[in-house]
C-alpha cells in the first residue's frame, strides 16, 4: 500500500464489491446497504479488518455486496460463527447481518447467548416481519392475524419483540432504526462506538411479501406524529414536541402526556438516560398504537466484552508457563523401560 | 492365556507356570469410588512394568439409588507380562462391594475364579435391592467360584477409627482398603498411591491420613495369615516393551495431546468449540487446561454453535476443532457441510457411543461409520480417520490436523467410549522427530489489474487460506455454490458439476499411507479386517489362531475415507474376508461397495467390546467344513474354505 491510499479517507464507493446486487427492486435492503456503506468511512473502518457474517435469508446476502471480508454462513448460525471469528482474532471488526426469522426463530438460541456473553460486534437485525426468501410465510415477528401461504386464515401466535428479547438476554446496547430513514447511519455509528454486542433492530420493508407493514409509523403523514427518536439527556418528545413520555407512578409504566408551549418539564416528561436499563425496558415494552415507536439508541451501557475476558484469562493462566510439547506429552507419572525384553 | 493359577494351593501352583495375564474387576455402587480404585490400580500396575488395558463400565446415572442393580459401577483391568490389547475376557478376580455388584458381575467371572465380597454390605435391605431371595454368600449358589468373604466395611471402620471421622466419611475409605488388598495380591507398590492421596487431599490432611491408613490396613490384612490358603500373592513379571519412557494415557488425553501437537506442527493456534456430552466431554476438559499451548476453548450454547464457532475460528486463521458423540454430531451435520463447501480446515472428533438417539450414553459402539462417511446432504465428501486404541489416538489426531490443513477440508476423527475412557501404557513420543507441516497462509495480493481467486487450486486441489485482516485479498465465502476460481455465486449446471467433481477428487487424492498387514501376510485364506477399538480382540484372536497354524491375517484400517490405494488389491489377495464390528455391518458395506468383495460381517452391539473368544470362534467357523477341524484347530495345509455365510447364523 502506498502512502496516498493510507492517508486518503475511504468513500462509500470503496465499500461496494463488484457483485451485482440481487434484491428485489424497491427492497428496503438497498437502503440499509447504502447506509452501512456511508457509515464505514465515517467510523474510520478499514476494509481488510472488517468482516461481515450473515446467516440465511434475503438480508444475509449482504456480505457479498460489501468490499470487505465476508462469510455467508447457514441459517441462524451467524452469531456462533462470528463468535469463533472474534475469539480467534479480536482485532477484527465483526458485523453480523441477520433477519427476524434467522435471528429469532432458527437462531434464537445463538442470538441470546451472543448478547449475554457480550461479544464485541454489531448485530443488525433486518426486521420485515416475514420470510421473504422462502416466499412469504409469516415470521416470529409477524403480527397476530398475518395472512401468509402457511397461515391462509391468519397467524394465531403472539409475535416476538426483538428489542425486548435482546434486553432480556442481557444486551448492553439496544437501538432501532428504519431502512430508509436518514438517522440510520447515526444509529450504526453509535452501535459501532459501543464496546460490546450492539443490537440494532432495523425496520425493513419487504416490497413483495409484506409491503407497507410499517406504514403506521413510516408513512410520510405518520412519521412526524408516530416516531419518537430518543436522544441521551434529551426529553422524550414526539409529534413536534407537543407530546411526551412520562412515568405513571401508580402502574410503574409509561404514559403519553400533552406538552403545552414547550414546557415539557412541568408536564413530567422523562429525560432519556441511555444508561438506564429500567427506562430501556419500558421503551421496548411500549405497545405501539397507544404509544409512538421509540427509535434511536434506547440503551447503551457498556460492560466488559467476552473476547477480552477470554484473552485476559488465556494470558493470565499462561503467564510464566512455557509451551514445551515434549514436557506435555511426558506429563504425569512415568516409568522407564531400560532394556530390550525378549520377543513374544 | 490367563489362568487362575494363583488361586491354586502352593504345590499345584508351583507345577504351573505363572499366568501371562490376570483380569481383575472391581465392582461396587456408583458412589463407592470404583472408577477411582480402578484408576489407581491401573497406575500402580503400569508403574510395576506390566502391560495393561482397562475397561471402565459405569452407569449413565450420576448417583443412581444406592445398592440398586442399575447403580453398579465396574472397572476391569487386564494386566500381565505379555502384550495386552484388550481389557480381558472373563475376570479371574471379582471384588464385589455389595450384593448388586455381585449379582451383575459374577456370571462374567471364570469358573474357579475368586470372589472377594464385602459381607458387611450383604444386609437384608441390600439383598432385597439386588433382588436376592437369600444371601448368596450363605447358600451354595457361588459354588463354582472361590469365595472370600470379608467385612470390608467393619475392617475399614476399625482402620480409620483414630481419625475421628463420621461413619459415612469413614466408610468412604472402603475403596482404599480394597485397593490395598489388591495391591498386596499382585505385589504392587503402594508408594505412588500414597503420594496421590496426599496430593488429592492436600487441603484435608486428615482425610489423606485416613485413606492411607485404610490402604495400609488392606495391604496388611493380605500380609497376615488371616486369608488362609485362599489367596496367594502373585507377581507378574514386567511385560516386554521397547526401551524408553512410558506413561499411562486415556484416549481422551491422547486425542487432546495429539490435537495440540498437530496444531503446533502446523504452526497454528487452536480453537476448540465444544458442548458437554458423554463420553466426549473429557476432551473439552483436558484442552481447557492447556491455554499456554495457544489453545482457546469455548463451551458453546449447543452442538451447532460449537462447530459453527470452530468454523469461524478456522476462517479467521486458527485451527477450528470440535468434538462430540453421535447425537451431537448429528446436530453438527449441516455445519460440516458448510465447512466442506467453504473448504476450511476443521477437525471433528466423534467419540462414538451406543445409538440411535440418546441410546447408551456410557456404553461403547462403533455405529457412526455411515454417519461419518455418508451422513450429509448433497455430495459432501470428507476424510475419516479411526483410532484403534488410546495410544494410537495421538497419532490419529496429528494425522487429522495434517489432512485438514494441507487439503483445506474438515476431517472426522472417530474414536469411541471405550477408547476415550480406557487407559493403556504409552511410550512417550519424541516430539523432536516429528516433521512439521507448517501452514502457509496466502498473503500475496494479486498483480495489478488481476483479481484474487479464493477458489484457485494448488496441486493437491486445495484452495488458498487467507486470514481476514490481510490487505488486498478481500473476498467473500459461503455455503452457496460458487464459481471455480473466483468463488462468486454460481448456480450454472456446468459449474456445479465441476465443483462437485473437484470436491470429490480433492478428498480422493489425499495421500493416505498404503495399508499394512498387522499380523500374517498379504494373501492367504482369511483376513480379518477391523477398524477402531476392535483392534485388541481381533489382534489377539488372530494371534491365537495363527499360533495353532490357521492361515488368517489381521488388517486394521486407520483411514476409513479415503481408503488406502492398495486396499482393494490387498483384500482380493485373500480367499475370504471377515469384518468384526460393534455395529450391524457398516465397514462391511463400504468394503463391498468399494471393492465388490464378499466381506462377511461379525457384529456385536451389546455396548460391550468384543471378547477375544468371540472372534476366535468366528474365525474357526470359516474352517468348519474341513474334516477334523470342528474345534477350529485348522491344519496349516488346509486347502479349502467352506461357505462364508455361516459366520453370522
């Protein structure tokens, strides 16, 4: 590498691979891909130290389109593969790309354990509430009553809540974004800045099998009144500052209050504290409809990472020990056979 | 052959030569510390220079209800002055710590063998639990054996009295009392056990002292005249062995050591992803203590994560290793396919156990050969290696690492519950003589204007291994079919045909050493072909038959897939082929398929290893049609072979 290339800051174009992108025209995945490619230069990432690991599903084609190292693994197992990558080389910047079926159905177990162990990585869950690649069956995040090829009369099971699942699993960073929203790169930057497993749920529109499923808060008319972008140390306001979230002390839950003339304080509106786990729990449990959709960094409170603990222990117990293979194979109680015995 | 010569009165004994080998079985409640007793007896036996083989046989339940038949834990050791390759057929001595242990083990004892029973435990309650209507020590139901009844419980309590232990704690020393007696019987040194007890109970010296007192008391009991003429001392001379430094090793230990040695010879770090499962967990335990050798161990959330993390580690430039037993291997199967498709090195150790499903977790079987060779979706070729013994597992593990890293492929190493748990003496290898097979990661960026080809091939058809983090070699891999060379997604018909052929040819082209004949010669009337832990009984059975002049040879496969290039010719040089396996005939099927030979199966799936006599009998049946050979005592010049189908009636 010459000096010019090391000094030059990368551009989004540098992060595009030579592969033809094969998602359906109009798929939300294109927007997420662009957002990630726009984010990479800004966080100072280098392509050779970046690894994208994915499972199976539409979103999991993602690594092929990034000019980085990439591993398109098997259904649900990206967190496990990524754990091996990171433990083998903690210097690598690991991104996991997954979907609602991949991360919460077939791979739910791995998602849980990745989060509780707190592997330092970015975990981007593209939630489109449907199985796209297998042609439209309902998914673990589909709402009750979803009609699909496998549920022609409507689904009857209760959907999983990805962010609540993540918090319950012990995640130390939980955020939400929207595929086409301009804030997505900021959410990704915050996820990357977080040391530890950074869980990001991205609402992603499947134009073929579940089009407009998020319209109630993403449509142009709904966005300003139904989206609440939380920010650390800022009051949790929405609907152009006319409404806010306050604590209902009696039920220990959140309530929506009206804010008159910008005086959010006297309306009792809570100030977001991204290190407050209780607030995070309240935000992810908020039923949409009666409440707005909470977006942005809901929770960010770093803790020691898994791979650093593993490396520290490996180093500590190896201290002062010499890796002498001959000594190792001769360990334990040994005895000497002196002379050649008679043959039998 | 082992005899009960040591049980004969002195005048008779002197007329007989000392036995070559003696088989002792310790049996008791799973809480009685039988595995511990057996393990220590093994150590002292090895230190006395006897060759030995052991067979631990314990229940799947951790603490089965006390005194019950299914809670019996046993440990058998065969030791002696000739080469020992099996844990022995029928025991010469049975040490029964309670009625249940007697009931479940006594039928295995040789006629005329010695029973040492702890009569203190033959209470009405325990007899009832063992479903004895009457006390067998008192009636003549044990008449065909010699019986030595000792109140081991009381003798132990007396011995440890000075230490002021509670009754329960005091009785825990019973196994050491018994061990002391056994050490006396076979003229074994107590010093290593005393040393071990002091180390084990370093934090509770009173327990160390009590156990040592029990050990000494058992030994002293033998020395005094109290035993009468029933038990004599027996000293087995040291077994012949090549000069050098020896230690005992279990299969789980030697596989772990072999994997460490292999990764060091390859110049790599090891990443071991495992999930607890019997009987494979011992490898995870062992490796987790060897971090200074560049080993990272990871106890994953499940079997799938265990292998997936190992694949991720291999992708990142470590050697990924995972280990399990049949049901766990089944869970890993999809990921094995991924490793085959992405052509990453990986070692998968399968400690086979009785199946299907949960099957017999603590019992041995070799019924995962089909799973290893064939058990995947798609045409998914993978090399398979099988260890024959605890000591052999060391070299097999190194061989697995060599093939995985040189050919960029997952490799399955088959072992079984018997090999994993059994101990045998092992001549400590001289590591300085091992030839390194250092891995060379690809790090050269392509020439200007050219693209890196992650699926380019070397002369072995292996693709380059690139560590993420290397500038100029960015690439993507995955489970989708990829174009030859570029590795880009490619579903085209001709490409899939070509890639399938390459994956097959790469594995078939692995340089596997030519198959040797273990015993006998190439060509002849009968060859007994084995693999894995049936080595011992096959070898002994063939040796005995040959000693009687029978034209039979022993061939034992290490490389199950691909098979040695000369194997077909070798097998066809015999008139008949017998394949004993602890399954319903899996290697037999592969041999028939590969070489169109009439391989005759001999099968056993009882969860117990073959006895030498069983294989001897099967060999004899091949010669049954020959007049005067009813007993299988074939004259060396016998001309014809009878129907081979008679072996498995």
